[in-house]
C-alpha cells in the first residue's frame, strides 16, 4: 500500500491528538485521586477555622494553630 504525504500527515495528527487526549485523561484521573485523598485528611478547626491536614486515624485531632481539639468529619 502506498502512503501519500497527506495521509501520512493525517495519521500523525490523529495519533498525536489521541496521545494528548490519553495524557489529559490520565493526568486528570491521577489529580482527582490525589485531591480526594487530600480531602479525606483535611480538617478545619471549629474554633479558629484553620484548615490543616492530618494523616492519623484519630477521630479527634489537635489544631496546630490554636490547640483546640477538633473532631474529624465522618465520611
Ligand atoms: Zn484552631
């Protein structure tokens, strides 16, 4: 089969568009996962509204800004 330059360019364009699309979907998927994990750890102090992340499994965590004990929202 003979490939003309037009066909070649067309296939390159289709291929790169598909690659870009795949990369965009992948990065969006990974980003969403990281964000969801961050949200699970996010705690907002009920006293001073300071937002911080806590990776421990404790139900009640101590606010690093004011020291008040804050219960994590159950999800
Ligand atoms: Zn606080």
